[in-house]
C-alpha cells in the first residue's frame, strides 16, 4: 500500500511538472504573440504615415504644376521641330510603319510662388546647379535672396525630409526622407536611393534639448517662407548596429503659404568623435509619449511653454505637461513660467484697455 502511494505521489508530481512546463510554454507563446502584434501595429502605422507623406508630396507637386500652367498664355507655348515634317512616313521593311513621335512642347519658366517676377526666378535658378534642381525641383519656388539656402551642391552630406505640415503638437509625425546624398548614404552604409521614403527616425536622433530646438522651428513658423538657418549637434544611425555618428549639422525649414512646415533641409558640416559623456538620445517622435527627463534645463522648459502656448489651448498645454513631467518641482517651475507669461500679457492688455477708456487720451 505504501509503494502504491509513493507511485501515485510521483505520478502526481510529474503531472504538476508537465502542467507547469505547458503553462510556461503558453505564456511564452502569448508574449511572442503580443510582440508580433506590436511589431505589426508599428509597421501599419509607419506604412500609413509614409502613404500620407507620399500623398501630400504628390498633392504639392500637382498644385505647383497647375499654378505654373495657369499663368501661361497660349502664345507662350511653342512647337519645336528640327525640320519640316514629312507628309508621309518613310517606307520601312516592316509591314506596318512605325508611328511618328509626338511633337515636343516647351514653354518659358512662369513666375513661381514667392517670386518678384521673371528676373528673380532666373536669378534663383542660376544660383542652383542643374544637378540640384533635377533632384530638388521645389527649390525655385522659394526666394533665397534674403536667407541663402543651406544646400550648395550634392557633394555635401545632406538629407531633405518632407514634413506633414504640423499645426500643433498632436500633428507631429516623423518626417519622410525625400532625398539623401550619395556621401550620406555611404557614411551610413545604405545604397543610393535606399533611404527614399523611409522615416527620418530610422537614421536621426538627438538629445532632448536638440529635439526641443527642432520642434520650435517646426511649430512656431516663420515670417517668410524660407526659415533661418541654425546649427545643432545630433546623431545619425548607421544601417549596421553599432556606435552612432555624432555630427554637427546645419538645418533650414521651408514653410508653405499657410505658414506650416513643408520641407526640412539638413547638411552635415562635421562628423564629431564619439563622446561617452553625452546624455542619451531621444527620438523626437517620443517627445509627447515619454516622460520628460529630470535633467531638463530651464531653457528647454521655457521653450516647451512658448511652443505649446503658441500652438494649442491653455488647458491642453497644462494637461500635457502635467502628465509628462516626472518630478513635482519641474511642474511647479512650469506653472511659474506660465504664470509670469500670463501676467505680463495680461498687464499689457489691461494697460492698453485702460488707455483707450481714459478720456484724456481720446482728446
């Protein structure tokens, strides 16, 4: 009887062990399934974002083409012919004659947006090499007479990104690579043309202060379609896993007629040596989803306050910052900055209002 109990206990322990192994296997499969679902969701979001960028770029190109053709007169279209057209096709050995090629139509360049006439258009076209205009045909639409373009030639390590014209924080999406120069592709280990259509978050990252600076130029707008040039120190990620490249780069944002950012021009000036003392990099797409770092400086707090107040409502501003600041002292600092800005603005408004009501000032 005792041996039977021992065998039953051993069998019961074996069943329990098998059940635990099966449970662990099921949990592992669930975790893998969740990881695959998350990757699939990320891929779907990335694909949807790229499709939106492509549709937006196509819409811009069609709008520019329609505006160019609308400004042409019928007399400006000329038919180019090398010689008199034959009345009949030449005899060919084939039973059916080959169709003649259609005539080529050409027209002079029309005035483009932000131009001051045909002379300025020609002057701006001459300021760019033909190779640059072939890959970046939208550049002549902007007037670089007051603010020079950051791009000089395609020999530079440069990347041009298409933006989704964000109007507020909630509209921010990773930009899409419109063009990457051969030297930049060689530095990062990509084939020529492999980066086109990909998200810039795959190749660029930076510290939190750098991302705040970029967001300020994207959201605060510019009085002119051509934004001012600025220099930052960021990081570029190579295709093969390894140490990222620390670089010093110049940037310039081009804005559309509504004042929203359309293009980001980035030129690498210098590849810096590795610096282990630099703070960890943060993709700017995580700025609104991740908690803000505790080592956030006063300059960055002020920049965030100014950007958010200028782009979204006050209540949304307070809610977003309150849910992302990891320390109560940082939130108190934010409220103090917000109160000072509100107080200064309110005092100016009250002063102007009282001046208008004063009968002495009306005389």
